[in-house]
C-alpha cells in the first residue's frame, strides 16, 4: 500500500487503497444563493440575538475605541509638549496634524472590529461584508474611483458658482507651503482610506445586512443608518443634511451594485479632497472642529450635483459592465 498523501474532498472518492479522511466542518456558514447584498446575512441559524449582540458590540466598540484613542493622544501630546491636555483656551491638540492622526486612528480600528464581529457572532465570512462575490472587487472599485473624481470636480465647481452668485466669500483654496502641507498630506493619504472604509463597513455594511436578516425592504436600514451616520458629525443643519444625503445615496448604491465598492470609492475620494484642501489652505484645525465653521446652504448645490452624477454614473457603468448584484 502506498503512503497516504493527504485528505480528499468529501465530494470525491479516494483512489483504491487510500483511506478516506473527511474534512473538518467549517466555522463559517454559507450565505444564501441568489441573495441581494443586504440579505447576505440570512445564513442558517440567523437568530435575532446575533444581530442585536453584534450591533451592540460594534456600537460600544466604536465609542470605546474613540475614547481610548483620543485620551491616549492627549496624554502623548502632553508628554511630547505639543499641547496641555484639555486646554479650554485652545485646540484639543496643539498641532493640527497630530490632531488629525488621532481623529483618524479613533475610527480606523472599527474596521477589524466589524470584521471580527461578523466572523465570531454571525459565523459569516467577513468578505461577505464587501460584496455579493464574498470579496472586494478591486477592478470595480477602481472604476468607481474614476467616477468619484469626476463627480467631485463637477460638485465643487457647482458649489463655487453658487457661492459666487450669492456673494459669499470663498476661501477654500489657499497655500501654506510644502513645509506645512507635506506632513498633513502623508497622514491623509495613509489613514483616510482606512477611516472612510471603516465607516462604510460599519454603516453601509454591517447595518444594512443586520436589518436585512429580518426585513426585506432595505429603505429603513438605509434611512436609519444614514441618520446615525449623520449624528456622529458636528456640523450645522446644512452640513447634517449633506452627510445624511451622502449616507442615503451610498446605502442605495450598495444594494443596487451588490457591494461597498461604490460607497468606499466616493467616501475615500471625498475625504481626501476635503482634508487635502483644508491642509493646503492652512485650515486643518477648522476641518477637525466641524461645528466651528458653519456650512453655507450653497454647499447643497454641489452635493446635489456630486451625488446625482455619481449615482447615475455608477448605475450606468454597473449595468454596462454586468456587475453582479446577487450572490452566486
């Protein structure tokens, strides 16, 4: 008898003379076939307690991570002599670039938290949060990035025209020099993609699919998730409408395109542009303090154009490229 080279798949019979060694059962449960993105969590044993416990873990974890990172940043800033902790007379962190690092790092760890909760509580592969393909579809993501750039340019142009027509001062563009801009740019490029992706996986990934376990229509998950997403921002009412609208359109696109690629692409590019322009103009501190500078109503004109162009472009390109919208 020859030496056994290893186990065999359960679906195939071993050759004569070889002992059959069954594969151990997988921890992860299979997602339903032909399911829409928001229904991917309808796995065997999908009980309400899994959704409730998982949502509580992510919500509490989101808060705890933020508090721990911010206070750790305050302590580190004090030790480095950057600023005095909790100084009411100045910014929370004396250096705006250091403050940006802390703010972004207070959100980035939510990404592995969402993945871990999906795997351990729902016994579902984290890749099913990305798309109906069970993974992030990188070629589709890159195409969405191109559309996001186009939508942002048109949206910013519309906003500038609206501000000019209303006689508003526009100080979006400015230049502080490479010495101050380059450190901020490095931080923005390295951390913003993970920060934006973490928010998408939490609000358009977990939240949509958690509701979708027991609710067929995704509209309530989209609206409630968008409201929660907006509540985490400190903008004036115009800014909150902007953020809510962004979340609602991103939730809609996640369902219609079968994944988070389109929401992640626009969220990342939008934040890169917003933080980048603020850093270049020397207004990074204002960008971190969202309630400090009120958002003009004219900004909503740019939002309408940006979201409208992007949504239309994504839906058109998804149909043209035959992007899968249900699980296989």
